[in-house]
C-alpha cells in the first residue's frame, strides 16, 4: 500500500512540474530541427571524406609494402 501512495505522490509531482514547463513554438522546433539535420549532414560528409582519404592511403601503403 505504501508503494501505491508513493507512486501516486510521484505522479502528482510530475504533473505539477509538467504544468510549469514552457513548450517551444512550432517555428522554434522547426528551426532547431533544421539545425540538427544540417549539422548531421555536415559531420557525416566530413567523416565520409576522411574515411575515403584514409582508405586510399591504406590501400597505397599495403600495395607498396605487399
């Protein structure tokens, strides 16, 4: 029974905190989402280029050494 009371109290406190939350506007969510997508594309492109360079370098090293 104590667990049930504690769970109820927890949920009441969670609900009280959620009422204090200020949710972002649709435009703000869109803007931050676009920033994340662009950042991910830039990072992925950079890592792809680095991978290509390192791959070619390793192929050249093993071709010469082999």
